[in-house]
């Protein structure tokens, strides 16, 4: 048996089988447990190492699989990364029943995770762009059910993500010339420019992020939250693969400055827009853009922090998005609207759900004692050491995002009616968001709890400090 069959083939088969259960809670439970099991296998089951079952029996899990003349390779260095992806995906699958979209999100999401794992494992590496495009196409039915007319956000999402592929593939063609003529400055500049444009579309870098707030208005916030966690996370890992493989790109003098400029621009613009919103879903969309901006800043600090700051962001960002999008989905299902004027004083009816929403927002704005604070403050400090003016702009973006959180808090606590406190929402919804609140505080107060998980992740990128 080979490792690609376990972490790619089996999940793809499972994605089909998960359409069979008719009850959403069974689908969510099976999907969550399966993803958690795959994460455990990736963490504990060694690749390319003989395992003795008893005195006479042993087996060895091979690292590669040949498909259509291409190699899918999963090494022991990749396993912690895939364990993290499947582990975080299991959290989304467990919560999908409470969000009311388990029948769609679990099978489609399982297929998306499997394909993106394949994109990080395929050789030659540039074939990953085609697999990412296939994943984007699969995401469309998750965001746009068959009985619903696609809105502007979905159309823009598909257009912008698809536009990225020609740039990345064409830059791959130029990379072959760069390897044979590393001194050709013009060729280096062309390849770097095309690569930057491709990733600008994929990562929704300013001004290509207009589809995110539109999507938050049109479809289930939980489905959008899952996509905003999974696609940028894997795209950034894909970008790290480029940096790890091509020395000229790692040593490109303008790379840290370009990453820092893009990150600051996203944080400032999205933070200001978040402060001005009157729709809770759009606010979360802009906060997700701020998350991507901080990830780009973390990559700009590779020379100082290697990959520690980048990976430190992954779990708090995923946890915050999961709690935030679940709370929004519950409010949208029960109240039918996420506009400020329709949710005034609703904390009296949904105390746990709205507390989770507000704390996730404050965590994204780096409020102390919450999960987002340790990684964001570390990145902010690193940026200040490199360029103080950039750190001041980051401060403006964070302050704007914090203003949006305070405005949202003011709306949900400001009641125009004299009514008693209630505990609306199902037991499952309140329990899941309550658990999320607990871990937002735990990861903020004790960030060292993430260290055993994050220690081995950089090993997949040997030339970047792994």
C-alpha cells in the first residue's frame, strides 16, 4: 500500500460515500471522525519505514504512486502538514450539522481536502495548479446549491480564481528557462511578475478580493468560511513550495518588500472596510482578508523567524473562522438576516452564539488573551523591526478591525425592547460554539500548547529553515 492511497485515494472514495446517509448529523459525524482518523494516521503512521506487526508479519508504506505518468509523493516530512489539514477539516465537518449544511459541506469538503493534499504532493510540482483549479470548480456546488441562482460573488470567485491558472502555468514554462540561464535578469523579472499575478488572483490580494464580501451576503457563512480557510491555506503552502524549490526566487531581493507591501495593503484596506460595514457577514469577509494579509507579512519575515510565525497563525485563524462562521450561520438560519438593524439586542436571545461571534472578531483584531494575539503581535513586532512606517499602517488596519468589533458589540447589546434573557439555538449549536470560545481563550493564554503540533511542520520546506 502507498501513502497517496491513504491520504488522497481513500478520502476521494469517502467523499462519494458520504452522500449516502440521509441524516445530516450522521454525515457530519462520519465525516468528522474519518478526517480525524486520517489526521491521526498522518501523525503516527510512518512512511517508507518497515513496521513489524508480529514476529512473522511486517509491512512498509511506500511514499509514491504513479498516475498517468505523474508521481504523487508523500514523504515523512509532509505528514505533520497533512495531519494538521485533516485535523482542522474535522472541526469544520463536526460543526457542519449545526450550521445546516452537512449534506453538502462534508462530502464536497472531504474531496476538496484530498485534492489539495494531492496538489501539494504531485511531481512535477507545477501540475498542482491544475489540481487547485479542479478544487475550485468543486467548490462551486458547495457555495451555490442546484436550486439557487449563482450570485455575483460566486461568479467573481470563479473568474478570479480561474484567471490565476494561466499566469502560474506560463510562469512555470519560464522557470525552465530561468534554471538554464540564471543570469538572465529580464527572464527572472518576467517569471516573478507572472507568478506574483497568479498568486494575487489565488489569494484574493488587493484589489482582487471583492468577491469575498459579496459571497458572505449570498450564501451560507459556514460554507464561505470553510473555503476562506482551506483555499488560502493551501495556496500559501503551494507558494512556500515555489520558494523552497527555486533558489533564485528565495534570493530575489524585492521579495520581502513585495510581500510586506501586499500584506500591509490588505490589512489596511480590509480593516477600514470592516469598520464601516453594517452587515455582520461582510465584516467577517473583510476579517478573513486581514488574515491573509498577516500570513503574507509572516512570509516576509522568513529571514528573521523562518516559518514559525507563519505556522503559528494557522490554528488560531482556522479556529476563529470556524466559530465566527458557525455563529453567523445560526443567526442567519434563525433570524434570516445579518444586517445590524435586524440584530439589535439579540445577545439577550443568543448569549453563547453572539459571544462566540464577538470573541472571534476580537481575536482576529489581536485582543490580548485571545487566540489571535500571540501570532499577530509577533508578526507586528517583526514588521516594526524591518520598517516602522509599515508597522504603523498595520496598526491602523488592526485598530479599524477592532472598531468594527466594537460596533458589532454595541449593536447586539443595544436592545430597543424590554425582554427577558433566553437561550435560543439548539443544544448542539450552543455546545460547539461554547467549546470554540473555550479554545479561543486557551490558545490565547497558553499558546505553547500548539508547540508539539507546529514543531515538525517546517520540515516539509528544507530550504526555508525547516
